[in-house]
């Protein structure tokens, strides 16, 4: 992929129809977040925030949140509990030096357009509460639960989090930059280091995004849960692409190619497609939407006392439609009963649920939960296998022991 054009004099500021051109001093500030001194926290090269082992499992360049650690949190995932997915390492950038370049034959005049951090914050803002979930969340369950080999980071269920994101609509930026009517694809690219694997330099992380999705609900986010984005989560600016797999929500956004033809990158040709015997020869189309899941907020292998009532809790979500029901089984799937939803189901979010359980017999038990959304999608008994372990959606088998 070619590098974007060098900066030109044209500025998006000239295209603004309204709003102050002055940048708020707070808008140029670095994140207030700094890694605290947490006893026992791991110092992981390439990540900025503290990673205490009671909340995270480090997986190479990534940090998976412990799903049972969400039990004492609300609908929003606190920044210090939010998973980290890095291909290389977290860049520590200065908002005052940041520029977003929009370029390509999909712009009128085809001249590049440049946008500063202050100019972005001068645009009308929107706030969206949305999940970010890695396409490989649940990947390890293909092997441990279904006996099927897969490649990639061995996530359990903690590569997901919900946040309140604030930023400018990508559609507003594209309109003001002069997007052409025949533009079909965008190629957002991050500012993290190029990804090298197997001796091959694949360049910086980038993945095509259809113009239709960009104009739907995508934002250029600069705040997370009311604060400037933390470094590990994309400071100064990232994309948030609701309901799509996490790779679409490019962090540390640096440039966007706007094209009148379909675009591609290794993140849409080599990865983030479905390969295997259940899929077309040569792989599926690049995956876009995430799927649906549910899980108990309980450590795997937990010990529970017999003869007393336990209030079990969990979370359920679907990228396809709001959650409608959650059912649970405390006898390995022989019988199912409804759980009580604690939240109003909403698009792009999850719900917390609870159910009472009074076990009488001692011994090992397999707990199950399954989600059905308002579009009629229900978690299956088995997920359709693919060699790279994406989009695991099967009912999760959760072992506990009653004593």
C-alpha cells in the first residue's frame, strides 16, 4: 500500500460551516490516565496501563480481561478493566502533533485533506455506548470445548468491553472533506508500528471499511467513559465501529484512504476471514459483524457450597440485535429456565442477568447459559469451526464443583 500524500495546505478547517475554530485547551491535553502503582501488577513492555493479575491475563502483546472480574462492575467496563489488543505496542502520541489525513481518488479534486485534533473537537460531537469485541473472543473454546484446533491468540471470553465513546461522526468528516458520490471503500490506518510476522512486514494495521457502514454509525472517538482516550485504547483518536469485529475500530488513527474501488489489506485477505472445510474454498468474505454470546461471571472451576442458595450472575450480548432472553441450565443442559435480565436490552450493548440456584448434591456440575436476540438468533450447541478461530458463538460449558 502506498504512503498517504505529504501534507498539503488545504485544511479541513476551511470546510467547516459552523463551530469554533479555536481548540479547547483540555482537548489538547494528554490522557489523564496513567498507570498506577498496583501491587502485583505486571510490567508488560508495549503496554502502558497496569495489568494486575486478578483482572488480566497477559497473552503476548495483548491483555485479556478476566470475565469473572466484571461481576462487580456496571454496564460500562472501567478503563482499568478493559482488554488490550495490540499487534505491536502502544504508541505514546502527542495530540498537539496529531494530524488525520484523508486522501484518495474518492475525494472531490483528489487533494489530501488534513485535520488537527483541535479541529476534530470543534466538530459536532456524538456519544455512543458500544461494545468492542475482538473477532477471536472465545477462540480457545474451539479446542477446549469442541476439540478442534485453531490458530491465534488463545482468548477465553475476556476480549470484550463496553464503553461510552464520544467523538465526531465519520460521516460528517467525510462530507466536509468532499467525499465523491462514487466512493465505495475507506482504508483507515493506525499509527502503531508496522506488524512483522514470519519475517514479512505487513505494514501498519489497516482494514477496509465500506462507505455505507461509515455513514451509518461510525465515530472518530477521542473520549472513553468521559475521559480522553487512554494510550492503550487509541489516544488521541480511534475509530469506533459498533457491532463489527474489533479490528475495524482502528486505534491511533493516522490516515484514511477514500477510494472509488474496493480496497484490501492483509487484515481482510489473510486474516479476519473464515477458512476451513465448512467455508468456501479460498475463504469467506471478510467478516464484519460480531456474533452473540453469554457467560457466567464466575471463575471456571469455582467451588460452591451445597444446601444453600447461590445468586449466579452473568452477561449476554449480540451484535445482531438486542438481547431478548437468557436461559440457564444447572444440570448440563437437561433442563433450561429463564434468567432475570437486570438491564433494558439495547443495540450494541450487553445485559447483566441473574438466576438463583440451590444445589443439593455434591460433585462436579456443568453450568450453561444461552442467549436469544430479538432477531431470533440463538446460541448453538456447537460453533461452526474455522481454522483461525473467529466468531465463537456456542453455548459455553462452565464447570463448577459443589461441596
